[in-house]
């Protein structure tokens, strides 16, 4: 059973409930059974009603899976997260928490007798423990300012946790007589990152753990201005305990300011808990090295590694180090795919991981002795997690037609058995869109995988307006992802055919396909987009006079670029968080390694042919050719691509007399994360397309 969710705000029109309760009561009780949807077609409200599964963890004895479910209440404009358990052999999942505090990061204590989790019940995020049935929660940590993650030592005597520390003086430290001053005084780059002004950095700590409390916390990076885990997305997966509980491996990029902004060179460090000494284990490896995982027998450590400094989308290699000899081996040298989410087998002879190939993300196994990699799962799906549970595997997967659920996997046959069924009551009532795989010839005579998503109740005898979806990243596969914003089922449910090509520059199709885009933003990948829409537009059920084009981030850049080059193909555009002026973008973004690699360097380097080609293809240079209505969407807390980019594009359209609309979210970042903002986004998105394509 689930907690109060966004369905409450629309219950009168969408659902019938049994035993109705007030919203306040519902936040503390199980959600009544959803009996019937008013329609079998997806709506934004239904999309936001799905329970979002996360944080799967297998119990030490391999019998039970612990996981979280997040639900959203539209009326309250907030989320709730509760914890569940289910047997690896199947059965009815059991909800073990139901509180307003959003329990998170839950794991099994190594002895299997308690569950540790984070909760803000005390006013700050702290570590708590409870019985396996969710009873008797007890606060374990009392760290000033709270903590952001934790891991028990294997022997259960210590806890490693992460917490933010202040590493530089702010204006109130410098001018204490001005307590109401509100300003930032900066002297170097990386003063803001993703969606925050950087005032603190996360550090790992290790503390003694005894009698349900922690004490004697020690900062592994005491006095160092570096971050571990690495922002903006890193968590405790970037740190690990050795099986003997004597060593902590942590990920860190020991750089600050301009040097940090220009480099992706992170390393794996070993911290000796007894001597407090630190050693860099990947010295000389120049790209991202992160997410270390010790083997259960303590003889090996595996991690994810990129080769080149400054290239954030480099191939993710599977490296393993022999801890006795120090030898490092790239086990994925002949494997032209990424290797992520590494998980050792209990006997330390194999590593399970996930990898995307041809827009499908499956579970794989590396056998260390033979160095052979075998694919375990098959199907139209994306796995996002894998771990061993005795004689089987536990995974979490989704597709374009289904949000995440927990599965048991036969490690030999790949046969999957669903365990969680969180969203089955809703999915059973929806008529979902057909998702079709097509291979389309490109202008340079290659084959490009393109997903075509049809409206529910598709009638091939009718003609449908059709939209081209432009992927972001730019190096981000159009795989079987399930999004709560760019959701293909929702887009198709609005009455559109959706064309989603895996154009040049995406992983999962080999190194050559991936790397072609770097330094060629206005080149072959734009031709790929047009090849996809032109091919599908030939179908008799496509209204070729009612074509639209939409996308976010690099997809937003693509929309702006295509608006000046589409040669009358499209009659409406939508760009979300897109780059409009590349010279402006070079000096506005925070992660300089990205623009240096992808654009080729600064615009003032006139001798750099690659960079000059990039800036010559900046969308703002082709506004004179804009001739179709455009909707611009942007978040003002987006520090990757500032909202000024969207505002400039909107202003240009209006000044040129092109019909335009702008949707600005003052409190959203590169994404739209709040329930009511998310539904507003969907409604404006649909209204704009309907206005011009219907």
C-alpha cells in the first residue's frame, strides 16, 4: 500500500476511492485502493501518480529486498517516501514505514538484525535504525548540520558517513558587522555548480559505532578543500569499505577553482582507518575514476574508469586492481560499451554490471578467470541496478512503457520474475502506446536506430501530427528510459506520433558513433535528426504538414539550431533549457571541461578550426531564418545553461515577429522536479503543440 499521492488532488474527476480520508490523515496512513481511472489514456496527473521505486538493497542472508517508494501529493506540492521489503522468491511486498519524514538511503546492518536509514525527524537529516518490520526507530547520529549518506563497516564496529563542511569564508565572516548583507564574494571559478552557489563541500567521516550510537568522528579530508563524494550527483556509491573494515576507498578530484572547472581527473584513494594515512591508488590515470567496490575476499577492487581528462562522456571502462600486486587490468578493453553499477559475486570470481547497447540496457557478467563478458538479460528494457542474492540476481528496470520495478533474475538463463508490482493497478487500466524500433539510413549511408511511439488506439487509416524528439546530453542514449517529464507515453497520449532517433553522439553504438559529435554540433547529428523525421513523414498515417520539434538541454540547442535550418519541415518548436548563444554559453557555464571538449575550446582562439566551426554553428546566428512558432522553457536555478539563454532566444523570436511563448520556473534547475510545476510543464507543452499542430 502507498501513501497519499497526487491522486488526492484529482480524486473527484479521475478516481473513485474506498474509505476516503482527508489529505492530512492520508499522509500518515496507507492510501486507499485506486478502483478505476476515468480514462484509459495517460494524463499528467496519472503520470505523477506512479510510485517511484528506488534504493534496492539485498539483505545479508540474500533472502529479502529492501527498497523505497516515493509518491507525490499534488495538492501539497511535496513528496513522501516509504520503505518496503519483499522476498527474493516473490510474494506480497510489505510496507514497513509510513511517516511524513521521507525515509531514504535505507540499508541492512551487516548482521542483518536492523535496518539503517536517513530521516529528518529530529530536524536535520540523521542516521536512524529500526527493526526489520519498521518498528522501534532509534536515532543513531547527532551530527550538527546533518549527514547525507552512510555505510556500515563490514565488522559492524564503525560507520562511514558523508556531511557538508564549510571550507571558505563568506561575506559574514569577512564583515561580521553586516549580518543582513546578502551577497557572494568570489575569487575563482566553480563558485556555482548545477543549481547551487558553492559554499560547502561534502567530506567523508569515519566514526566508532557501539550500542546504537556513533562517536569519535574523524574527517578523512580534514582541512582539505576537496569534495568526496563528487558533486552534483555523487553519493556513497563513490566510497566503499574493505572486507576487513580497515580501509575506506573514496573517490575524489583533489582540485579547486579554475583547475577543478577544467578537469575531470578524479582518483580512488585508500584511507587507513588505523593509521589515518591516505594513498592514491589511481595516480596517473587521467579521467574519471570512481565508484570503487572491494571484492568480498578482499583481494581485488573494481571501479569505473574513463581514460581522458576533460571528457565527461568517455567510455566507462571496467578496471580491476590486484591488491596484493597492485596490477591494474582493463577488463573491458575489447568491450565497446560502458560498464556501470559494478557488483561482485559472493565468491569474488565474477562482477555483474549493467551496460547499454543499441539503446537497451542489460545485465552483464564478467568472469575474472577467463576475462569473458556475457550478457545475461534480454528484452526491450533498461536495467538501472543489479546485485547478487544467493543463487539469483536482483535488478531494477524500466522501459518506455513501464516505470521502475524490482525483479529477480536467473543468473544462468536471464529469466526475470517481477517482485514489486508497485504500479500494476494503474498500468492495468491504461492503454499504452506502441513503441516500435526502426533502423533508418542516414545521409552518410549508416543505419540509425529510431524509436517511433504511436498514440493509444492508433488507427493507421488516420493522419496524425508528429513530433521529432531531440535528445539532450549530448552523449545520452535514447534508450528505454522512463521519464516523468519527457515521457514518450505521455507525449503520444496527447495524440501525437513521436519520432526519437539515436542520432550521432550517443553511447551504446560504439566509440565512433559516440565521438563523432564532439566539435561538430551543427553537423552530422543534425542531418541524422532530419533523416529520421523525413523517413517517418513518408508514412501515410503521418500528416507531413503538421510536424513539430521538441527537446531539452542539447536537445534544446538542437531545436534552436533546426529552427534556422529546417527548410519548412516543422510548424512548431519547443526548446527546454537549451543553448542558444554558444559564445555566451562558453563563459556562463560552470564545468569548463565540457565546453572545451565538446565545442573545441574558447571562441577567442581564432587558430582553433574545431572551435571556430562550433561557434559558427551557434543558433543565435541563424535567427533571421526562424519562421515557425517557438515555446521556450527554462529554470532560473539552472547553472549548467543559464536562463539568460532561453530569454535571449525568446526575445529574438518576439523581435523578429515569430509567434513565441516563454515558460520560466524561478525555483527549478536543469529539470522540473516539483509536482505542480511538473504538471504545469505538461499542460503548457500540450497546449502549445495543440495550438499549432492540431
